C-alpha cells in the first residue's frame, strides 16, 4: 500500500507476540482424536449434502491428508482401501500413530509423498482433498494428475473427485496469516506489501518453520490461485460437475448466503469473495 517499510511499521502495531511453532504442533497432537475426525468429516459431508460415497469395495485416495482425520474417518465408516498421502513427514507420522491407536492400520495406509510422484498404474475410485488445494503447487497440473490416477468410470459412484478448500488467496482472509494479528484484516495480502508481511511472519510467527520471502515459499505454500482460474482448470479436464458450492459456511445466515450466491454471478467480484469451495466432479 505505502511501500514495504511503511507497510511493515503500520502492520507491526497489530501483531501478537511470537507464536512458537513447536507449541502449536504439541497442541495439534493433543487435540487429535476420532471424535475430532468424525466432526470434521461430518461438517465436510454436510456441506456437500451428504454425497460423499462410502463403499467397502472402493479405493480412496486422500490427497494432502495432513494428520489423516478424513482418511481415518472413512476407514472407521467401513471403507476398506484408503490411502492418505502428504508431502510433510511430520503430519504423516502423526497420522500413522493415530491409525495405530484407532486400530485401523489394516484399512488405511499413510505415505509421505507428493501427488506428482504417484505412478499412474495406481488407480482409485475416489480422490478426495480437504483444505489442501489452495496450497498445492501447480494446481492445473495437479488436476490433470488426479485425472490420471482415477479409474475409468464404471458406474455412477466411481471416478469421482471430491474437493473442499479455502480460503482462496484473493478472498478476504486468503493470506492464512490470521494468527499473526490481534484481529483479522481483510484482503491484507492484496492491500499491503508481500515483503512486509513475510518479514512479520519471519519475526513473529513460526520463527522456526522457514525463512520464506514469498507466500509460495512458506512451509505450507500458497499458490495464489483465483476462483476463476480454478474453474478454468476444471473445465480443461472435461470433468462433469455434480456439485459446486461456494461459501457454504454462510448457509446458517440465510440473507448472507443469498447475497453470496448473487455476487458469485458477477465475474469482477467472485475472485475476491469466493472464500471456500466445496465440489464433486466425475469423469465423463
């Protein structure tokens, strides 16, 4: 807004004290439980009108599984062939411990790998991704690779892609830096210098995580994809849309939900107001 030095000094007034990464991870391990996994899965499924298929015969791939809550809940509900992958080895180790504790190791497998490293000879009926797609590098290539690991559609319940992600980078809080500031500043990544924000991140949040100088290079990574770009990438795959819901978190406030749906029809506005996306696609 005013240049990186002035932006830094202005925003510095609103940051918390240092937020050690180690304490955050310790809290993460304490909070994980099957009750937590169940609640997260049900929230996701509810926002998709309970359309996530559960079938013991299907093979599921949980892309960017993190600590494995969704994979574990699928297995707990009866899915016999679930694979969770994530490129962060720390999260995968937590997921494996949780699977052991829940006695689900015979149904779910966790592997530390990038989706791009998966061979195309491994095929899945359902590919899921929860709260990851705004982080994935090269999202257009990622969608193409997903298409490559899906089985050829042999029924209405096979060959499906189920996505839930956000906040998108250009939305009000798409910077993912909400824990730095004492209160949330909408569109801060668009209004203020990236250099200033990254300096604040290095100095006051996760000081042991990385020395990133851009949003793309942070440990979690942000691809800065716009909602309109996501729609174009999906169109290029040729997938058929079964459901596409934008900002379903607003359903509890009906007037806001209606207003959001109206604004999503305005091309110049939707990139800046599409916070979260929940979608189901299938191969043609």
